[in-house]
């Protein structure tokens, strides 16, 4: 400590009137003493170094402050007041290293800094090996897109239920964030369902390719639950017998437009939809929901894609109306005109989209 002791008498003068270069030299000299064997320093010596450096370092030139921040950020017994001072600097090149890794900073200090400083400081915090929920609450509340993405991708981050819900809400407008959340080990089944429910199909498919096999199974289960919840209220149709009938027709080579027309004319909804499902390669539950909606447009699209004749499409439309409702001739003529104008390429794209919904 002889060098430090020799500096103390003139320290006030250096702080008040010394130029940044001189202050930086003195700060480095004192710091070099600290770094000689920091693990053996007693608490009272660390406090002495803290008192010496806390007035010098802020007035040192930028390169000196950056260097000291990098070195002190890696020590678990760094001078605490100095580290907190460095973390609060507006210059992110100085604050960044200690915000990213210094074990000296506690949650209270990090929360205070996160509430007061800008996005660069928040972004640096997201790289810490561990983030408690009190910190991530502020990061999610104040953070921009990059901050939230980085926090969600940090495996050591813990999120409160409220912050998790906010992350998922923001993920509805951010595919990258969706992928990061979807790969988190702490993602619950309910949160997964919530995440998928607000996500575009293309992002769902991408997510299913980057997660582990166990999460892929969870995604499929969540999507099945979402589809089930989206079905209209009321009793569910039982397609089991119809599927057996269609399977027999397929095995015997008789599944085609003729069989479909017969089912439609007989108002056998389950058999007709099961036939369309097999012929178009669309999951039965999805096709049932499409056809049982308030418009018969899906019938026109399927008819064009499968190259069905108008008589078959017309019979399917009549079946859609039901045995006790007869559409006006003008309505049927309008449906025929729409069917005729529908481009096969357009119908193919729509059906491909419907098919893709069952791959996630």
C-alpha cells in the first residue's frame, strides 16, 4: 500500500485540478495495486480502494474508464461504490461491462438503473447470466423490441406471470420474439397455448422446426386444444362411422366425385365432409369448421381445387343449406358464376394454406 499512501496527500489537488489524462494515470496506478492479488484483500482495504477511486475515475479520460470498467466487472469483490458509479454512467461503453456481468451489482441497483437509464443500459442488462423477475419486470415494461427479444432469449432470466403475459402479447406482432419465447424451458402449457393462439401460421411452422422434440409434441397438443376451442358451440358431430365408410370406399377404389355427389344429394353431411377431407388432404376437424361456417365459399374453393363439376358443387351447396331450406335460383346462379370465375391457382393456394395448418 506504499504507492497508494504516497498518493493520498495530493489526491484532492489531482481531483480538483488534474487533467483527465493525469487522473486516469493515477486511477490506473491505484487499480494496478488492487489487481495484484484481489482475492486476498481484506474488506477494509477494499473500502480504502473504493474511497480512493470513486473521486478519480469519473474524471478520468474515457479510455481509462472503459478499461477499468472491463477489469472491475469480472471481480466479485470489486469496490462496490465504484462499480455502482460506473454502472450509472451515461456512456454505455463504461456502464455496459459492469451491467452485463458484475456480481457486485444487486437487484435494487439494477432496477433503479433500469428505470432511469436508456435502452442501451437495459440491453446490456439482458446479457447478465441471471435476471430475477423484479429486473425483468422493468425490462419488459420499458424495453424496446431488441431489449425484450434479448431478455426472452436469456435462459437465466425469470419472468413474473404478468411479464410473461406481456411478452406473449408483444410476440403477436414480433415473430422473432415468438421463436425466443417458444424455446424457453419455463414456458408453461397455458402460456404456450396463448403464444400460439396469437401467432401467424408461418411462425408456428418455423417454431416447430427449432424447438426440441418434447416441445414439438406440446405444440401439437396446444394447437389441437386451440382448434377444439374454436369450434362452434353445441354438440360435436361424430365422424367415426363416416370415416370408416370413406376408408372402405378408398380401399376399394370407389372414393371419388360420384360417391361425393351421392352423399351430398342424400344430405349425408358427415360422409360428404369426410370424403372431401380425404380427397383434399385437409384435416377433418378443420374442414368441418370451414364448411359449417356462415358462408359456403369453402365449397367453391374445394370444388375448383378438386376439379369437380358444377352439379356436384351445387349438391354440396344444397346440403350446406340443409334439407329444410331451399336457396333462391338467383343465389344458386350467383354461386355458379363465382365458381366459374374462380381461378384454379387461387383455389390451390387457399387449400395449401388450410393443409399447412395441420403440420404444426
